[in-house]
């Protein structure tokens, strides 16, 4: 028993030494931390039709992500920022994964926190792991495995994940090549970022938005949303320095009011300013601000009619432009350039109204000509029907006349002037965090 205790103490001490060496190496190597992958955290939604809350106890979850740039020295950002009680992580590991979700042998690395394998994340707080070395190519699938020893219901997650999250039976499977008899869900839990130590010329751009940024309407795992297609375009230009694309979209999100996630104004600091290496933002929000107050009542399973709880939250064009101006000012205060994206058409959508269309067009005109943004991306022009500009082109939408399909997302990504993105990135002040 005494020998076991000594061995355990030695392992913890060694982990502390390795963590200290990793920090020293990053501090002495020219460069900075850059967000290679992020997701926007949100609280579980209580809307009708949403899945029941997940409860975990003495179980492992394995989440698969895909960074848009590569790196060799990394750290992982966990989040209990929407939690009301401390969260205990009993173990955590990172590894490259095969297409079937199993671990690539020899690629797994234990994640520590100040050299320790466990950590308690305070309520309302994020937590960065110690830095570790693992060579990860751009667009590689990466698994983050977390062991939850106690009983907890996730309060900080992201609803729409790109790859299935595996949930184990009882036990710690963080180091296992695969998780036997795992259940699967489509969400990410307590995970908000992967950061690389990268050359100073490597930067990140945040895409801040709602479901049209989050990728609703295309098959998860195909990476056909417009931020991922933008990342593909950027990566194909080998003559330019690397730039990561961080997707901070939340389906149903709004600029001015909470709902699906807190409002864009409320989450801007966490989802943009707190991300290292960010030099640009693309803002595509507002259609839910316009549409949600006009949602039609719908029947419940018990036969009752659910009234629209958002009818008192109608917005004007001036309301939306004011919200955008606030976001612009906060970005500029931190040396971040910001592109305004025009809202895409929505005639035919369930919450469309002629009055809402007047607001959309007025805000789009202001985005194009107001001069408040550092640049403009005209997504509206990229996907609208030339014969009926209030609607999507039929071959660019999913059938709900609100969300693009893969072709629509491709048209949006193609509408972005990459040269302008790169030019602004080069002019942005260097933001080095050691």
C-alpha cells in the first residue's frame, strides 16, 4: 500500500514537472495562443419538442471536434460558465480519432490541470487544461474524453454538434480505444475550445450568429455549413498564413433578447473577446429578432394551444442597428475588425410577415451603406431568388424557406471576399497572450 502511494505521488509530481516545462516552452517560443476550434455554450432549452435533460453519474463522455487549423502544442478550454454548482472532472484525455470514432493508437494524451489529473470547475467559470504536445493536422477529427465521477445534469452545452457524442455505461473510459455499448447524442457538453500555440501571423475569425451559422439544414459531420466551407477556402490558399474559423452560432439566437442561448450582446465577451488570437468577426444575426415575435401559436400533445411568449419583444430596424453598433464598438475597443453580413431572405418561413420584411430590408440597407462595419458580406444577394428577392432560390434552401441547404451555404461561403479578410487580418494589431 505504501509503495502504491509513493508511485502515485511520483506520477503527480512528474505531471506537474511536464506541465511546467510545456508552459515554459510556449512562453519561450515566439507565437501566441489561437482558437483553433470553438463552440458557443448555452443552457439546456425548455422549448416544446426538445430532448429531456441528460443526467450523468460515474460515466464517460467522448466528444469529437474538428479544428480548422493544425498545431502541435495545445490546450483545451472546458466550460461550467452556465452552471450554478461546481463541476468535477475526474479525468480528461485528448486523442486523434478514426472515422468510426475509435482512438488512433498512440495519439492519446492525458489532460491535466496544474499538473493534476482532476479538477473542480467553479460555477460560472471556464477552465483551461495544461498545455500538451500532440501533432494535429488541420481538419483532423479529435476526441475529447471526460470522466464525470459524480451525478450531474449538464447546464453548459451546445445543442447542435457536428459529430455524435458517445456516453458510456458506468466507469472511466477516457483512456479506452473505444467506448463499449455507448449511447450517442448530437450535443457537446462542457467543452468550448481547443487552442494551439501558433506563429504570430496565425489568427482566428469568429462567425457569430444563429442557426444559419450553426449549420442547421445540412447533415452533421459533412461540414457543409458556411463557416466550414469558408475554412476550406482559406486553407486551399497555401500562399497565405493560417487563419482559423471559429463557429459561434447558436440555433435560435437573437441580438437583443435571450432565448436559445443568451443574446448576442450578452455573450459577445465570452464568445469573441475571450477567444485568443481573434482578429476578425463576421456577424450574421437578426432574423430571429424579427421573426420570433411573429411565431404562430401551435398545438401541444395534450391538445392545448401554446401561445407565443415572445409577442412583446418586437423590434424595429433602429433597435437592430443599435444592437449591431454596440457589438461593433466592443470589437473595435479590442482591436478586432468586424464584417456585417446581410440577413438572408425568409418569405415563406413560418414566422414571415410583410412588416418583418420591411425591417429586414431596412437593416440590410443600413449594413450595406451605413459605413459602420469594416466590411460587408452580402449573403442576402448570394442566395435570394432574382425573380422574388424576398425569398431564397428554391435550390438553395431546405424547404422551410429559412435555412440554406448545402448549395446555399456554399453560395454564402463563396460570397466572402477572402482577400479582404486577409488584408484586414494583416492590419489588425498583434494580440499575443503568453
